[in-house]
């Protein structure tokens, strides 16, 4: 079993020979800095863990906070992706928070890595199995060999001899649909709101729904066409607005909201259901 991944902030200058290693250190102290913690006798702050932070649009939640006699704050991303914070008894909430802010990028990247490695039960490509397309489930039926091997007509049919290549067939199909639908939506919103994207590309990213390259290329994962069209549109608008505002500042969200007043709901949909957008 792979151990959890840990990062540390040394609380005090380390004594020689002492170690900040915990459950075996798996990650060096990359970028962690000395935090002026534990220097006062202020009363122990009640820290509202379970609270979610949004740091540069990264959603971070403390799942467990353990206070002990330790000297450092450690952030531990567990094997299930949850975040445990171990802190000295007297570390103030604001100090823990500021450390989390500082490490937000690391936490987020580590959790993303874990998420994408979690094995979602793979499809078997047998009759009766359901596949998502634009927010609806459609049943698959295996049929005598056909060209193309996978067809969609209010339901999926796959030539049974192509069953061992079912996954590739579906991915190819999703990619084609994604390119055609997303290009159309990008065109529509571009016309309506005066955006000039360079081109649309389809990727196979697992957790990144879309991105905007500096040269104006918009990238979207084919998995997005498994989501309802409103959600596809949200990601399209999000990336288009990045052509004008590169970051996730309040100005950015203001622009998104102008075009799509209900964007928060759609964004939430992705957060809640995103993991299902897979085969
Ligand atoms: Zn963005």
C-alpha cells in the first residue's frame, strides 16, 4: 500500500539529529519555510476544520485536524485523497490557515494525482451497460459486426467482434462528438460575445475540463460531452473568458457571470458529478 504523502513546515529551527519525518518522509521539504509558530502563549484557537477554502479557485478542505505535542505542522494527503492536518497544541488557527494557503498548490496537485489514479470500475462493454452522453444514460447493445463498429441512435450499438476494443471505440466516438459539439458552442458564444479563440482542441485530461493556452487555443477533454449541455457551456464560457482574463480574479468571475448568470450551479454540478464522467 502506498503511504500517504506528507509535507511539513518546521515550527522551530530543527535540533540537530532530530527529524521532521513522520510515517516515513516521502516528500522532501520542498518550498516549506520556517513558520513563526508556537511562539506565544495565546489560548488555543478553535479551528473550523471541515471548512472549505477556495485558493486560486482550488477547493481545499481539511478533513481531519489532529493537535498534539508535535513541533511542526504537517499536511498529509491520505491515500483516499483526504487532507489531514497535524498541528502543535498551541498553533493558532490563522497560522494553520496561512500554511495551508502557502501549500495550496501542493495539496491540490497531490489530491488531483490521487484522484486520477483511483480506479473507477471499468466498463465491460456488454449489452445492458449504460454510457453517459450530454447528461443522459444510454444503453449499449452488442450487435453483429458493423461499420463503424460503434453507432449511436438513441442508444449505442457495438459490433460484438469489436468488444475487446470497446474502450477505444467509445473514446474515438466521444472525441468526435466533443469536437463537433464544443466547436459549435465555442463558435456560438464567440459570436455572441466577441471572443476570438484561435482553435479548439480535444484532450483526454481526466480532471481538467478545459484550459486556455497563451496562444488562444482552447482545450477541452472529451469527457466533457458526458455532462449536460449546460455544463459543457459553462466550461466553454469559462475558457473563453480566460482569453480576456488569465486568472481567476473577481473580475474573471464577474465576466463569466455577465455571460452566464447561473454559472455557479453548473460549476457545482461538475464538482459533484465530475468523477462519473468516465468510461
Ligand atoms: Zn480557469
